[in-house]
C-alpha cells in the first residue's frame, strides 16, 4: 500500500488529507499536523522549513510521498526539500491554475507571508488580469478553532469593497484553511462565485508523481 504523508499546521491539512483519502481510497494517508506551531509555520518561511524538517524526520526516506498542504512551504521550500532529500519524493498544494481566461473581477485570499514571496508575485504577474489581494492573517487560527463567522467575513469584504464599483466574481484561495469556508464566501459574494483552491491540481500532481491510476490508489503499469 502506498504511504503518503500530509504535512500542515492546521485544519487545511486535514481537509486535503480527506480529499486524498476520498480520491485514492486504498492509500495509507499519514497526517502530520503540527497544531502547536501553527502560528510560526503560517508566518515565517524559515521557521516553517525548520519545523517541517524536524516533524518529518521519522518519515523521510520511509514513505512514498510527502505532501505540503501549506502554500508557504510549497512556495519557499519545496525545491529545497527535493534537493536535500533526493531519495524522497515531495510535492505540495500550489497556487491554483485558473480555468477561465476572460478578464473578470478576482480576489485572492491569502496571508501576508505568502503574499511577500517571489513566487506569489510571479504568480499574480502570470495571471495577466487585475486581482485584489486580501491578506487575512487572523482567519486561519479562527478557522482552526471554528470561530470565523459569516458576519466576520461579510464585514471584511464590505470594508474592502465599499468604495469600489465592482465585486469579485472569482476567488482564489491561497491558504488551505480557507477551503473550509467556501459556503460562507458564496453566501457573502454570491452563489455564482467561482472558487479556485489548488486541491484538484495537487491531487493530479500526486497521481502523476506516484503513477497512480485515477481513484484507485494503484500504480500504473
């Protein structure tokens, strides 16, 4: 049975691990969720890399794949881990590939640490469309604790957009915890809101790296 480790610092990792189990039911998904260091992992890429190395020591070289369900780690450290541990396969939840090419009002929900990376700036440039970036550093811990209300979400968007003549019709989620509030986002921004979260792209990458046949968890021959 293929063994896949999912590393993250909060509820987003649990969501992605659930998605993997649903897609590849006969794989063994090992959840390494470092709740204790969540704040450090979300806010500082150097610390997140150091903490990830320590947390993953028991698994490196002993499992088929390690997945970072953390955008900051993927953006800043995926190449580092691949170079350092050449006998271990790594991948991560990465910035979503947008499936629509028409210029439409788009908002990216992320954190300050991610927004300040070179990879993020390159990503926004490649989108070739106007986007608004909302850095929502207080939201991940609230989601982890089940305390982010729809009213809080409404107030944030009302505050940000109250002087603008448009509202976003697409949302890009660059924080895995935000995948837990898609219903609330649509209640606030409209039921036709198109949401991009990177999960499907990451699932496809997992299947590619491990040569898994879709939905079975078995290697291609």
